[in-house]
């Protein structure tokens, strides 16, 4: 996901299909970076990405640690219009969005596209045709629970359509599929997803909300949004020094890992602290949003506000680091976490054991 100086924002998600993915190629993440670098509008970005797709250049492994091959679905938006683009091999379909929409690890376009590749148009001429129905790999799509997440978020958006606020979007990204939430009971249906082993091998890595037309972008820059703060980031104000570039190995001198170590410690005793933590986190989030609304928005003000937000977040983290007393994870859940922590070189202390 990302945004450029022209307020073009793009996000992508993996979709699992019947078509074999080339072992070498341009991943969806790469296509986002290229489009943000080279285009200025949603329509231009749509044409740029579909050009890559039609040339058969999409492919490659989406994981550093194991084999993960997939095609991509994209949300592409600027202040004037938004598109959903779904791709399979050299084929694609795009839908212009009016109102609200959501995507998540599943093809969603049926026969209601506005633009499509020639191959999709040919298939549609044969009779009743659905992009999602024709191309989806039902097994992987089912177990990824993308349709469940999409329906969950879309229903929440429809509830507030026409009245959706910045705060509402932040809260939506922080939701789990059930509350009160227990991390060991979580599932692939969660929007804020916590790693859980073999049946839940994924975790939210970072979150973004962009106010297009205002030039304001809000990033957690950290993993699980239920334990994170959205900070305001602008092209005029830039970013403060966030330390070294993170890798897959724990390094306390990197911003992401500093917070990830706290998140994983919090996870050992989540239920004991989450209510108080959420109240305080929400209070700080409101304060940051209110200050953004009050300032003059000169480059100097924007830079100062972003730096202040990151400092306040760090103070918040340091306070809670002292408050948290480790608990003990359930056996299977704990064993899964011990493995990933060990691979990252991270020590997380539990109540009666350590690794």
C-alpha cells in the first residue's frame, strides 16, 4: 500500500486462482511502487498496471521465507475517482466505485465490471459469466477467508455510508471478527489479524488511512492496529528519523521491531490489559487528530506535528512497557509464537518460561 505526492493511493491484496503464477515476474507490491512512481491519477495507474498484466509480466514469490505465489487485486483511488482492479494471469477486470467498497484476499467482481481485458470480454460472450466464479481457486479462497473479511468490512462501511469519518476508518481497521477478542481464538476472518500458527499464518503488518483531497495520510507503521497509533504523515512535513531499516531479524534500533517486541509481549497477557490500554490509546489518538485539525498546516507545522505524534507514541509505549506483566500463552498458540520469535532472534518472556 502507498500514496504519492499527487494523492494517488493504491493498495493490493493476494487473490488465489486456478491459473498458475509464473515463478519470476513483477509482484503486486512491485506494481504499486512502480505505479506510484510513474503515474498521477487513478485512471493512469489503472492503465499502467493493466499494461504490465497484459504483457504477462505479473508473477514472482510474494514471501521471503517460503513459497507464496498469487495474483493481485487492487484498490486504486485519487481525490476524484476510485477503481477496483482484479487480475488473473494476463486477464483483468476493473470496476469504478461509487460509494463504498472493500477487497480482501478474494476475487469480488462478478459480471459487473466497467473495463476488462479482451480475454475476459471473450469469455463473457459465451453466456453467463462471472470473473470470481470462473477464476477463483475455491480451496485457497475459502481457507484465506477473504470473502468473510470483505463482507464484514463492507457491511460496516454501508452502515455509515455518507457519514464515514477518519476515526471510524481507524476503528474499522482495528476490529476482530468477535469481541471480546482472545488472540489464541482469532481466525483468518479478523481484520486486525494476529499470527496464530498453521491455521492463521498471517498477521497485519501495517495500516494506512488516507484523506484524499486533504493531503493527509495516517500510518501505524507498526503491526496489529488494535495495539497501534495512527500518526499523521504528509509530503510537506516528512517523517522523523525512524532508525535503521528493519529486516526479518529483531533489531531494537528499528522502529517497527521496537514496537513489535512490545506487541508480542502484550500478547502473553492480552485479556488482562486490553481494556485499559484501548481507553488510553484511543485518548491519545483523539488528541493527535484534534491537533491536526487545529494547526495552520504550514510545512513547519506539519513537520512539528508529525514529530510530536511519534514522540507521544514512544512515551505511551515506554509507559506501558513498565506496566505489562507477562502472562503465559496456551500451549499450541505459545509453541507457534516461540518458533517465529526464535527465527527472528527475539526473546519474549512469559510468566513461567522464556525463550
